[in-house]
């Protein structure tokens, strides 16, 4: 079977949507750090649509910050890949053309910095996951002792972190008399533009105060809320795509039909016409962010831990279990009062739609995938909500069960005594505590509450919260996730 590429585009079945613009004439304007599946199913699709609407110099150069595999898959395909949208009613496939090239940062960091500093680069977007920001998740501040930050301060011209790369690119632009690019954070962090700007300026100040002031005066860091459920691509997906294309594609992405993008419209050097293809350009992203991080991601994480413990492999299976569907309703009723609804949005309808998205039988989103990196996710997904509910004296039973399920999960033992592959920057710390304290729910929860990067200094002192979590954790150990959730009513 021949490979998808510019040369084979013409031989694709006529039913398959292809880039509707002159791709040979496309030149770069965006550098994207962290070209994983999510970006290719979101930013790159929005950009592909915008290029069809109005052609311009907005091609994307992707950069992988760790491994070469994405480049190795995409290069032979001239950056082309297919996007398989899985609706409950059946799949739909298209080929995306907005990615022009992929660089691998560790192979040649100078080449990537050169690309960031190039005059035609007007936007540098990022999806590097929560832990890619080298910050303290509880406070949002730069971890100056993070090994990648220490490395980048010692090697400012050959950085390896996203923050170090952005600052190197901005420093080179300043030296060349160019304006800064817009840095566009597309990760699930609260006030993500604001957080990124703080981290970039903190890092720049460690190099040169003048640089930090120049960035503060001239830089642009729009906040964004990004949404689309994108499970990891499997071998079965690759085989299905080959059948549909009649060509081999080593790098397809899979996603649900729904997509949303709310973007603060503050760009330093222009942007594609994303607003004409469904992006919402807004002055205040915060209400969208609260809605999405708390209602979608908060529920996703809680369900991932509970569902995994109960033996559900996917979100569709876990949310299709009536006990966990009821749990989600209870959880959402605790979260909704803390979320200011974006204009024109009915939050009950939003959660109804969320349940349908979670239950989409065509999407196999593994609970294990979402369970990853909980230490970096819980603060913005669940703990902010819990703080507000505690202050209001409002019930938090369901929210506390989400946290207890995370604690049970990070012990590394499932309900049948099998090992859990816990992926988290703090996995070794969890394992130490679990080894020392076993299934003593009070002692173990107290030890985990002591991780200030997750819980801050305040939550361990909130006895209503710690008591509820310890009680739930004990029930999880004694009765299991399903019975514990069922008992919440
Ligand atoms: C998920 C998100 O992996 C996770 O933690 O909660 O990736 C989620 O699917 C997206 O944010 C949906 O937009």
C-alpha cells in the first residue's frame, strides 16, 4: 500500500475531503510546540479550515520537544495526516494539510530557536501538557529548581523546555529588532495565557531583567479554552484509516465531532481567520475556562480514577454504568454553583451534552490515559472548586470522592490486587507513601495531603474536607469504587 503524501493526494477516493487551498503555495506563520494528537485534531484543523476560508501565510511548523517519532511518521507524508471523526452514527474522515514540517528540539535546539526568531513566525502555540510548563501546579509559579529550567539557564542557546525555548526565541527577536510573536497556550490550565506570560517573564528575569521588561511591554499571551475529546490513536485505528484512504497513514488522529475554542483576541502580529470557522473570539476567557476545566475535566478525572478502579477500560463504559452516571450528576450539581455561566450558555444543558459526549460509544478514551499526571491536573480541575464550596459551607461529598479515588489509584494497586501503571511526575513520592502506609486510609490520605505542590498549605487544614476524603478512601479500600459511589445516592 502506498503512503499518504503530496504525491498520492490525487489518488485518494473522491469522497475524502482534502485541503481546499493551494498547499504548494503555503508558507509558515505558526510554530507549534508539542505536536501531539490533540493539537493536530484541534488547532491544526481550525487552521486548515481558516486557510480554506482565506488563504494566507499561516502554515504550521510543528516541534516535538522530546522524541522524534512524530517527525518520523509525518515527514514521509509531507506533513499530511488524516483526521477520523467518530460520531455515534459513524466515522467521517478528512486529510489535514496545515502542518508543513516537524522539527525535533533535542536533535537541534538551535534550529528550532532560529525558527522561533524568524520574522515570518507570528504565533508560537503550545500543547505541552500541564507538566510541560515546569511550574508548581498549586501556585502557577515557575519551579526554578526544575531540572529542565536549571538546564536551560545554563544553556540558554540550547534549551529543552517550552519556557526556555520561548524565551530564547524572544531574546533572539529582541536582539534582531523584531517584535515578539504571540505565545498562544492551548493547554488545560486556568488563565493559561496569564500563567504562561508569568512563567516566561520569571524565566527571562533569571537571564536578564531588560528582556523580561521588554516581554512585559511588548508580548502577547492570549488565554484560550480548548476542547475536543481526542483519545490516543491505536493500531486498530491506523488499520481502519488505511481501509478508508486506500493508502497507508502512519499518523492519523481520532476525535469526537464536537470542538470548541474560546480565544482572547489579543494577538501581536495577526492571526488566521479562526473566528470564521467556529472559534469564539472573546474578551473574557475565564467563564469558558471555569466551565470546561471544572465541569468537563473535573468530571473526566474523577470518573477516570473511579472507573479504572471499578475495572472500566474506557470513559464510555464507565459513564455508561448507571452508578457512575448518577455519580456524575451529583458531582456536577456540586460544581455548577461555582461556575459563572458564559453568556448564553445553560450549564445544565452543557452537562447533559457532556454526558452524551462521554458516552459516545465510538470513542475509546481510556480511563488510564486520563488518569495520567493527576498531580498536575487536580488543582485546576477539582481543588479550586472544593476551596470555594468549603468557603460557602456547601456539600462536597462527590468532589471529595474524586480526590479519594485519585489517592486509591496512586497507591498503584487496583481492586483485584493488580499493579497500576501510575504515570505522574510525582509517582515515586506516591509509591513511597503507599509502601510505608499500606491501606491505612487516615494515615495515607494525611501523607498525600502533605504534598503542597498539589494541595497547597490550606487544604490539609480543612477538616471537613480531609475527613470526608479519608472516609471515602477507607470505603474504596474496603468496598471498592462502585459500591462507594453507589452509597453516595
Ligand atoms: C482529559 C482531557 O486527558 C485528560 O486529562 O481530561 O484531555 C480532555 O479529553 C480534553 O481536555 C477535552 O477537551
